């Protein structure tokens, strides 16, 4: 075992792993038989144990594991807020990661090392109809992150942990990443204005999830071809066309970068989504993209990617565009709950190739709920991605020889309780530096919903 791991497993996070394991074991082994008298059970008797007076000072494990939130109804406060039109969520996600560390990224020898980090998310959606006017609501998202993130580890280009990239990829940082107001104009149209968390907005059936609920690699959280045209946080306005409660088309104007209020260009984004029920199974097929007036080069740093320093000079371009085709199609559905299903998904995207460094982009995979009777709330995912490097980017980084970066990810999310989700995540990545060997990343993700 490497010394870095030996030192790491002796620190506080190891206690959290042990506690998580105990919770899992307790959840999977809990049984009504535990209430029987040992001698009666040995004799094959079924006489129940004498009834006991319920205690107001203790909480049974069964009741605790059955809660939707760790702290329940917050003494009735949650119900009162919901009755007033407010949905308030607080989550804490921890990441215990083992990643390859490169001596001289993007090339060089690697050794496995241990990383630990976490993130708090406070999200609020409130209906303001009672205090303002009908159809008005507000959405907010506060993010707090700390700890380590495997950036450039193993010489990879695409980040393998999306959640810990924001608000920033280092140190302990907090940010109000979303604060926007939505006005429902009629039954088929709505408009939102303010600050948007663009990672939150990209949420599809089997992808998205901010790196906290589904896949962790950025390739499977959102299309990487948009890293030059869409920042993680942006001010602007977005119009939506509705079909019932489902958004079927969007068009918006947002900032192209996070440098200041429209300081470096504006981005027009659009998307049209067609809901389809194939053999009574839900699915979505969409086409979308962005047009930006930003001025940049292929080697410019972004909040999405951290490029190693290159001494070369790249050609500056004004304007960038992307186009993507996305689909998700369920192949098996729980007959009692259509929201629980698993299916296939894919993305094919192209870009301007300069200043956008990714061209083309391709993803294919399968994921969703397991539909196992014993584990109805467990989810899984398996996917493969190709992040193509544009010809301009390849020429700008010479004499470094590079190739398209490709890799796969698989995860299994165990719902220990509705409020405790433990995920095992494994990634294999072929880094973009030619000659680099396949890198392996493993992580345990533990999300608590308060």
C-alpha cells in the first residue's frame, strides 16, 4: 500500500467510511426476528415479545431508515414551509477518492494517492404568489465545497469529479450560484431572469445530477463541447415552452464567461425536446446548441477545465458555436411507478473547433433504477465517452503529441435510506497525451439529505 494511502486512512475521513459501512450492514440485516426472545427462537416458538411502552426519547432504527430526510419534518417546520409554497433542501456529499498522481502532467509516471473532499448544497424554491402576484417564484442555490479534487491527476484533460469543481476547484469556497425569478406567463410559457447555475439546469433522465447523484465525470454530467460558450454560473434570461409541467423548448441569452456582467460576450442558447413514448416507455429526443460572441483561444483556461501551462501562442478567435443531439429512452419501467426505470442514452456534439478545444463529442450509456424488488431505490450507470480534440488545439500544443481523450465510468448507488445514498464509482480514462497508459479512478460517494 502506498505511504500516502497509509497516512490517509488513519485520519478522520476513515471513521466516516467505517460509520457508513456499519449503517449499510445494519440496514441490510435489520429484521423483525431481532425482537424475538433468544430461547423462544431456538425452540421454534413464535410467541411475540411482550409489548413495551413507546419511548418519546428514542427513535427506532426502522423509523429512522424510513424517513425521507435525516432530520424528518424539522419539528413541523418543513410541512409549514411546503404549505406556504417553499421547498427547502439541504444536502452534504462526501467524496473518498483514490486517483493516479502524475509527476509531470500530462505525461510522466503515476502513483495512486488518496483524496478527500465534500460539498454542502442549500437549495430553495419558493412560490411568491401569495406575497406578490400569481405565477411568480424564486429559486436559489448556495454551494460550499472543501477538500481535494483530482484535477490533472494521471494527465487527464476532462475532470473526473464534477461536484468539487465548483464554486472553485481548490480550498474552502462558498457561492450563491443561483438566484433567479420565474414568471409563468400562461399554461404554455414561462420566463426566468437572474443568476443561473448551468450545472443544475442540465438534468436529463440518466445524465446530469451535478456529479452528486449520477455520474461523476464531467463528460456524463453535461456536454463538454459547451465549455467555451457556457460558464458554470451566468446571469441572463431564459424563455421556456411548456407541455403540462414538462419543458419542451428553451431559448435564452446569458453571459459567455464568468469574468463579469457580459464582460466577454453573450451566448444565445436553445434547445428543442420531443417527448416520445416508445412501446409505452418514456423517452426524450432533443437538439440544441449555443452561439457566442466571446473572444478566446483554444488554450484559454475555463472553470470547466484546468489545462497545463503551454508556452505556445494560440490564435485568438471571436465567436463560438456548438450543436448537439441528445436522446434517452427507457427500456424497462416499474409498473407501479413510471419514474423508476432504466434505459439507454447518448449525446453527439460538434463545435467550432477554435476557440472550443473539444470537437467532436460523443457519449453512449445505460442507467437508471435497478428495478430489483429487494432494492427498488438503488440506481446504476455505465457509460463511455470520447472527447475529441480539435485540429487547432492539436497544432497549438505541439511538440506535445496528443490524441482524443476517451474513457468509461460505472457506478452503483445504494439507497441505504431515502436520506443516505452511498455510491461506488469506477472510471477508466485514456489521457489525451499520446503514450499515456489507461488511468484508473475509484471513489466512494456518500450523500446525506437533511
